[in-house]
C-alpha cells in the first residue's frame, strides 16, 4: 500500500514537472543561443502521452490488486466454511462411532446371555482399557438333558443368569415395554423370582433406562377409568405396580455398573426425558389425600422411585419430596426409597409428622430402619398406639360380625405388620408383650366367642 501511494503522488506531480520544463524551454528559446529542431508543442504532447499511459497502467494495477484481495477474502471464507463443515462431520462421525460401540457392547452382552448360563459383564471401560478384564472357563460341560453348566467367571466381575424366564431376554432385547408389562402381569404369582431375573434381563436391552421409561406410558391414562376411580381399577393398579417394580429393578442393575457404563445408560437425554415425565406427574400428586392414602400411595411411590432411579432428585425441591414420604410410609420399600432420595438426615422430622397424624406403626418401622429408636422408643410408641386403639374400639356384643370384631381385624394386621418389619431386643419384646396381652385377650374374646 505504501508503494501504491508513492506512485500516485509521483503521478500527481507530473503536471508541475511539465510546466517547469516548459519554462526552462522558453528561456532557452529566448536566448537563441542554440537552435532547437523540436517545437515545444511536440514535446508537451509527448510528455502528456507518457502521463496518460502511466496513469492507465496504474489504474489497471489497482484494479488487479482489488480483484486479488477480493479473491483472497472469498478463498479464506470458503476455507473457514469447509473447516467448520469438516469439524461438524468429524463430530457426527465420532458420535455415530460411539453409538455403534455402545450397541456392540450391548450386543456382546446379549449374545453372552443367550448362549451361556453365566456370562461376564462387559463394560465400555473394560473394552477400552483392559480387554482381559474378565476370565471365563475355557470350555463348558453339557448335562445329559442338554443344558449347559454354569461357567466360571472372575469374582471381580460376578456372574448372572436367567433361569426361570428366558422370555425376558427377548422382550428386553426387543425393547418391548408392552410385552414386558403383559409378561409381568401373567406371572405376578411368581413376583419374587421376576424381581431377581428382570435386572439381569435388562442387560440384553439396547438401553434399559429407555425401556423402563417406555414402560411408564399410561401410568396416568388419558381417558378416565370406566368406574371413575383409578384406585378401584384393578388393571390400572396392576400396571402401576409393574411400573414401580421395573424402576426398582433398573436401580438394582445400575447399582452394579461402573461409572463409565452408568453414564452411558443414564445419558443426559435419558435424564431429561425422565425429568419431563416427572414434571408431568408432579401436579397430579397435589390431589392426593394423605389420610386416604394410608401410607400406601402408588402414585407418590412411583414419582419418588422415578427420581431415585434416574438420578434427578436435585431437580425437585426437598420440601415437596418430604411431604410425599408419609404417603408411602406403609410401603415395604419406604426406608430404602428415602435413602435413595438422600433424605436420611430428614427422617426425625418425617417420623414426627407420622406420629402427629396417628401413624405410630409406620413411625416405629422408620425408627428401626434409620436407627432412631433412642429418640423414638418403639415400646412407648406402640403403647400410645394401643391406647388410641382401645379408646377408638367400639363396644358391641360378642360374636362374629360385631363392630368390635370389625375394628379388631385391622388392628391385628397392623401389629403383625410391625412385628415382621422390625427387630426388637429381648427386653423390649418382653415389655411389649406385657403391655399387649390384656388388650389382645380382649380382642380374642371378640374374635372367637
């Protein structure tokens, strides 16, 4: 640019130079010391021709320079666009490669589950960092009936097998949530066995977390139940229990995974989907009546289990979760659910709420579960419960079907539930029996007379 400006300034001074030359030529002509063969007009025309030629060439060079700069700028922009496109394609390729690798890991697990009774657990970390992370037996022996004996697996990895229900593997492998619901419903009599095998079968799914989220569809049906009350719709209640069980089984599966594999299963997209479902359910819980729920609300249990299983507890207010605990306090999983939600330190307050609402039985169970029996002595709580029950028990003549008998049955059920859920020392048990015997004798007379 400096050279261009220098040339331009020189060209601008051409006219002044010609004028100076004209003056010099006039002086020479006036002195007539020398006879000149050329006339001034010819010289002037010659110099003006040189000036025009130089300016034309200069402007051509300027135009070429501008054209070059324009081409250079366009080439740079095109290069940056191509670079951005290459980086985007590279990112997409890496994501596609990661998905294929994850799918390959699941496929390997699925194949191992299908063809071996005790396949090792393969994780992304073991594939990348330590190909020899698991050690299986070199061969398996076949039994006379054609079944394959259990293979030996490295203790660091553990083993698993689906014995009773191999159909679960296919349902999970096909990501068939509707079929899984039907299978659980058809085999509900063997629920304990199902709870053991479903977490294993989840390993054959492309994404077990997505499968469980798919299974939650219809938890709150779009159309109201025929009888207008979901709590009296047997099919809906069964479906909701299945949803809770599947989320619990997912938690069992996730608890045995390493951090890398856990992050692959509970991806951000899966968590976001779970959060969206939970936000849709949350307003429904405002219609629940704690007294009517009697500590056994499937809706509240499912909501809390969803937060715990998918690790989205932090997205909801703790105070709102604490209000739901009394609605599930009677359920068997209440204590473990509270731990999963990170509410262990809040249990004294929850127990106080239960006591104030007359739920001493549930309070005793939580006191034992969280080792708070010194703060909340179970014997004293049960004495209070027996006293309240004695006061509220209606008087009626002995015999089956009397009001006293009808009031005694739920009381006995509550006491039996308490004894099966908690562990009481010998001294506490003796003291408790001494306080229970008079009232139990009164109940026995009403029940069997």
